[in-house]
């Protein structure tokens, strides 16, 4: 890649902040701009001493190359100024593709589980060989002349069609982003298009009914993973331990190793199988994979837990019914004797409307449910549905919390309280903690 001063328009985005960190590691001068509202991605940027500015046309100088976030169009003052100065403007996916070309690259795609799987993959590979990675929690690292590049590939607006990776993991296919995709088949078509651009092999969850038909749409090998006898990489003899899960792995019927992970829930075993599969095909010994899996500490905003008072607090990015179900399932496995309290912030009006019944079913898995007002997005700041409508349909009832009054949560002791959402749910979590103090 050419030497340049890179200015990121929308640098606080999870992918954008990770990409900025990668380019800084690779020796480039990096700065960026965004809204002033604080985000969880800021800490990493500030540690790397990457300047974060407010949006302003004056930020754009003639020597710069502009990296434009997916959420920003020509109406942004900085992009308009860059066009006026005839500067190179590279969209985020196109810049990631430049990195894809320089490593053995592994894309992680799927409606759910991308960030957790990418984080686990990066952790395992980094412990074994020089590895660059871009994780959707805002974490990024660049290694010159490294062997691997593990990165998250987002299906929204088909952004992942910019990529031509060596391998792709597809964790699942589900209907999401109803503001863009029309239905589940539309999502599937997008994944088929992305899969056709993969160079060496695909790894896919073998119990997903859509993914099992993927072989009809691609020419490269597909390796399936899961729990059934029909898959290539199969987890057997699964056991829950005090520390997480352990299991044996068979590759096409032959045992390749015993693995222990410090995580609960079937989805974490599936994520591990995908990582084991890619690593095994890249001739990494099962013993080394085993060692690295055992030391994984998780990614930001994915099932992060801590004790606050006598309660366990879990912070999770879950914002889709399937993700909520997986998070509650993991908490039930880890804390079978504790009450599970869900505090959920719906993210976007269109998602809540399109997947309403799924939200009811998944939230009903908790013992008690609290909701916050809906968090919109840059593209969608209002709608006709409310959190109260969702609360009214929950079989155990639901209470809509307001930030200025978190006292309803004070009644719980020796419980698990899960704060879930993709917006600013953390401010509710912080308000509750301050109330306890």
C-alpha cells in the first residue's frame, strides 16, 4: 500500500477504529473524525495516540488519503471537501481488501457470532504465527510481513462483496437488517455471492438448513462443522465444566484432539470448531490449537462478566433474537441456580418490527425482563413501534426502564443481570452500578 496520511471519516465505528489501529501498526500516519459522543472504541484509539477530531471540512488537507466509513455519504462535509481537493477516497471495505491481498486471509461472516469467532481465531493464530486482525469490537493489529489476516466480514448492504479471502467461515444465515434485506432468501443470495469470491475453502455450520445447500452455489471445497455425524469437523463427548466446556473433535471420523475452552454455550463450541477447522487445514498442530484455545479471554462487549455487589453483571452486544437466546443459554449453563434478569435495549425500529415475535420468544427465556427505549441509528431515528409494545407481549411481563430511574433493579440479589444491546445500553448499566454505590 502507498505511503500516505490516512484520515478516517467515522473513525469511532467498530470496523473503522480497528482498521485505523492496523494502519498505525503498519507505520502509517493516521487520524480521524467522528461525532463527539463517547464510544467504547475510543480507548484503543487514544492508547495508540491516534488523533480524534470533530467533523469539519478544515480537517482535510491536500496530502491525505480519505478512508470513508460506510455510514457516511457525499453530504458529509469532509468527504465533500476531499472531492473538492480531488483526494483519493477509499471506502472501508475496499481498504480492507487491500490487506486481504497481502496475507493468507480468513474472513469470518455470518448473521451472528462474527465478532466472537474472529476474536477467537485471531487469538489462536496470533499465538502460533505472525497475524494481523480486524475484529468488530474495535480491536485491530497490523503485522508487517505476517502470515495470517483474520477479519470480520459484514453482510450489511453486501459490504463483504468487496473481499476475496483465501478462506471464509460462515457461522449461520438468518434474517436481519430488514431496512436493507427483503427476506431470508435475499440474505442467502448475498452470502452465496460472497462465498463465490473465496479462493481456497469455506467452513460452514452444518446444522444451518441454508448453509447445507451452499455446495450447489460454489465450486470450492466446503468443510462443515457441528455436532452431527454428517459434518467434517464434529464435536463429540461434550461436557460442561466449572471453567467452561470440553470436547473431542473428529475430522471426517478420525479424532484429532481433545479441547477445552473457558466459555459456556453451544455457540462457543461451534465457534471453536470453525477455528479448529481453519487452523487444521493450515497445517497447525492440534496441540498448539489446544493451548491457544484454553487461554482465550473473550472480546469486548461479548459476554463480558463481573461481580457488582452480590450480582453477576454480563454485558453483551446481543441485538437479534438468536443472539439473545444464545446469551441467555450460556448464562443458564454457567449459573444454573441463579435467577436470570435480562435488560434489553432494542436496536432500530425496523428490526424490532420485522423480528417482533422472535424477540418475544427469546426474551421470555429469562426469568425477568426489563427494556429500555429503542435506540435508533444514523439512518433510522424514529418509527411507529415502542418498547412498551414489546413489554406488553412478554408472557412474564416486562418493565420499560428510564435512565433516570434504575431502582427497579435494586430488588435483585445473587442474580445474573444481563445488559444486552448494540446501542448505548452501557449507560444504563453504569447508572445501575452508580445506584448500587
